C-alpha cells in the first residue's frame, strides 16, 4: 500500500508540473481538444503506461518453438501506434502458451526492441484465467462495453478474482 501511495504522489506531481515543449497537432487544437501535459524528467519525456488484461501480443507455436505475433483488436490497434511513437510500457497477461514458456523473457525483450515500447507480463494461474480473464473480462466487461448488457454473466466469484488481479496489476504499475 505504501508503494502505491508513492506512485500516486509521483503521478500527481507529474500532472501538476504542466506542459512541456510538446504540443498537439493543429487539427486537434482546432477542434478545441486539450492535450494532457507531457512532462520531462532529466530531458526525457514521461512514458505512457498502459495496463490492460492482455499484452498487445499473441504467443503462438511455430515449428515447436514459441513466437510472438501482434494481437488484433481496438485497444491494441489504437494504443500500439501511440506507444511506438512516444515509447512507454504495456502491462498485461501474455496468454496461456506464453505463461508456460521458459523463453518468454527473451521473446518479450526482442519484441520490445523492435516495437519501441516495453512489455511487462503479469502471470495468472488457471483459476485466475478462468475467473478474471475468461469470466470477469470476457463475460462482464466486454459485453457491457459493447452494448450487449443482456449477455453479461454476473458470477460473484468473478468479482473476487478481479479484485485479486487488480492488486497484482497495481503492484506491477508501482514497481
């Protein structure tokens, strides 16, 4: 808890420092949008940190060896481009195959070097995958945010797993 408060204080201080030399494109300015302030620390822009249930990759097997592929989907499509341009960090679960691979750290490192942003894997047990990822994320959050509320499956155990995983994700963010 104490580390989280320190992280929250750092975020608050960064936001209060104000904008740096970066400014949004004129098309954004003309529509009246305001950009979030980017701050500098030792002449380096603050990185964007994305925390989602999945990393923007899929680990598959090719010729009996794990290989990383870009994932598809709206969040990945939108945020990968921003992270490639500005740099940053994406925290999430690497998927079933990936969590069992001894070469995962090297695969993530190679991907990060070519992508221009870092990946931080969050491991999950089979029960956590079932309750958090397949349950809470896919049976509640996804239908809820895609206007399919009638397809939500509200199982109390999903919320229990979700709270546990939120703690684990928060620890990774604070580190």
